[in-house]
């Protein structure tokens, strides 16, 4: 099994879990789904930049030079992701305070004996 297959499968599973959590009806799983999708995109961008071993980080006379653009994009995306996650959590808390439920569309859901949705 190749490393490319393992990385692609890992990114696929994290994306799948993020989309699954986004489709849930509660606020907290939606926030977790957005975070997981952000992680999957970051890893995807980082792997598309290829990992160079023994390459200079700046231009030199050598043949191989590492590309700093994917690392810069991922670093920026991590900072923006933290800010966005904090903002979405605040919106979810405000929505819960206003509507009295943590359901995404603000309508209460009938719950069974085990706490799952009916």
C-alpha cells in the first residue's frame, strides 16, 4: 500500500466525518463538522505542496528548493479557522439562549427514552 493512498484515504475519511456531522440537527456536531472539514482542507493543501527532504527553504545554488506557499496558506487557514470556530460557537450559544434549544433551525425535536431523535 502506498503512502499516497493512505493520505488520500485519511483525508477522505475526515471529510466524510465532517460532512456527516454537518448534516446533524444539533449545533455542537455542526461546529465539529466545520472544524473537521477545515482540517481536511488544510491537510489536502499541505500534501499538494509535496514534502521536500534536504531542500533549501530559500533560493540557493542547489537544484531543489522547497515551496513555502502551501505552508503559508495552511498557517493562514489555521488562524482563520480558529477565529471562525469561535464565532460559530458564539452564534450557537446565542441561538440556544434566544430559542431555548440547540437544534440548528431553532425548532425543538421530540426525544425518545434514550435521547435520540424520533
